[in-house]
C-alpha cells in the first residue's frame, strides 16, 4: 500500500511526520513525503498563521488531483482548530487533531487504505496529558532531529498553539538518551514546541545536555525562551562540551510595552542582559531570533525599538513576520494595524536584519570553524552557512571562511573529514 504524508509548518511537525513514516514502513507500507499518486494520504497541518491554515486546506485539493479515490486523513494543529471544516471536505475520512499521533498507526494498521477507506467519516480529537512516544524517524549520517517535548503553557496573547497542542509534556530523559545513542548522525537537533520547558523530575534542559555529553555528535538546540538562559544553564552547556553555540532566542518585539501586551515574560532590558551573558560564556555564539511587526497597538516608536534591538543584541539572523491575527486569541480581539503598514514595517526591519547578518558574517571571515556539510553546503557550529565544492556530504571539517557567498561564506577545507564532532 502506498501512503503519502504531506507536511506543513514547523520542525516539530516534520519530525512527527518522519516518525509516522517510519512506523508505517514498519507496518509494511510504501511511504513517501513527495506529493504524487498514492493509495492513502496523510496531511499534517499547521495553524500558526492564517496563511498556514489556508495552505493546509488547499493541500487536500492538491492531493485529490493525483488520486481522487484515495482517502485522506487530516491531523495536526489546523485540524485541531477546525476539525468539522476539514471533516466536511470531499475525500477526508478522518480528522485526528494535534495530539496522540501514535493512534494513527493503530488506526491505519497493516491494512492501510482498505481499512481507512471503509471508515465512516469521523473526528478523533483525543486529549494528551503525557508525552506520546513515536517511532524514531529515519535518520541519515548528517543531521537528526530528536523530539523531546510537546505542548506549551505560555499562552502568548497572539498564539493558538497551547489550545491546540495542549499543556507542556516532556519526554523521559532515559528515552531521549536511548534514541540519541542509537542515531548515526553527526549532529542531533533537540526539538520541542517549548523546548525550554523540558523537565524530568528536578532535571531541566541543562541537565539533559549533560546527559548527552558523551555522544560522538554535535548537539544543537531548537528555539529557546530567554528565561531559561542564565548562568547555571550556560555553565551546564559549556560543561557538556558538544553543544553548538547557537541560540535561537525568541524575542517577538523590542518594545517592553508590546512584549507585555503579547504576554511575553521578559522586558527588553532583561532580554539584552541574557544576550550579554551568552556572549560572555560563548564569545562566538550566534543568536538568532523571530520578530513580529504590526502587533495590535504597536506604535512607530515601538517598531523603532524592534529595529534598534537588532543591532544592540548583535543578532546573526532575524526572521521577520507581519502579525497574523488568529481567531480565539486575545490579540485577535484588539484593533488591528493596517496591512500596508505591517508590510512596510516588515520591509524596513528586513533591511535592518540584513545589515546585522552582514556584520555578524564579516566577523568570521579568515577564521577557522567546524562545519558539517549536507548536499548543498554546510553549517558551522555557530550556524554560518558555508560552501565548498570538494567537501563530502555528511563530512565534518575544520574550515576557514574566505569570502561572502550567497547566504553565507565560501570556505577552504583545513582538515577533515573528522570522525566525531570536536569538543569546543
């Protein structure tokens, strides 16, 4: 039975889809993530923005153009948000929501489309109070993503995810270590909806890094909240020795007033203090971030605060997003800023972010770093994109950055490929 899994949205969605692909293959199915003819479709949806939810709905029609008779199972955040809307669409036989994705493997089973196609249209939105284990996703020898946490307790005023994914749930440390130890990859990326909230009893994310210190791989962190990054966390990260000095530190606004309206739990000054602590511990660290422009009530002064913090924080890269109101959130009930204003502010902040990226990259030209190469380039430990025509895919090298190139830098190979990730 050929099954196609099509995924929209975040890295967590991608990892969960990869786990389902592994589980379905173990059940005897032929599984692909390339959209094309299939006997059964699984659609993993996203609801983080209105545009993501729209693309999730459109994906059903795209699937049915390939195989009109094939049943469709829809799951993920957009399915959790608007289950009945998805259930009414032609071809959809089940809407399974954002939680208990393990039940999909039970539901599909070895019979696959034959079993699913005989199922009367329905909705399966089951609450999840404990972390749900999924099969380990297939991994290559380059990079693997390791799911360690799900859900969120933060309830930012613009975000639906806590309502869709449920409350924060953490994977047991022993389970994480067991999967990580079996991975052949040279870099392991820890992922979670709110990675900073990971807990196993009294142990926190810093303790998890210490537990992974003996891996022959580089460990990279997913998105972090500023509140977790203090002296104790940085001490544990440094003691682990194999953690990449790359911090994707969520910001969202450079204005304390807007941060308060967003229900973010720090001020501008507190965020900048965290950046200073990071640079004190890891002088060559990359701090990347997300900033929303056009949040309701954002004034020109607030926006300029977001522009100025980009330089003050020394960001290596900034993802700029125009605010997207999500029905059901507090922010959606506020007076909205005009679309043309949001577009103009996004353009201006994007130009500020581009200059910041140039400044960061220029610091490392002529320096030697460690890079792990994929098919079309590599990444250094501090997340600089590097290019070299002779580097082998999956190879870890010491490289010297020579000049700006595309979205990063060209480099010369100094030594390698290395058998394991060097400790920094």
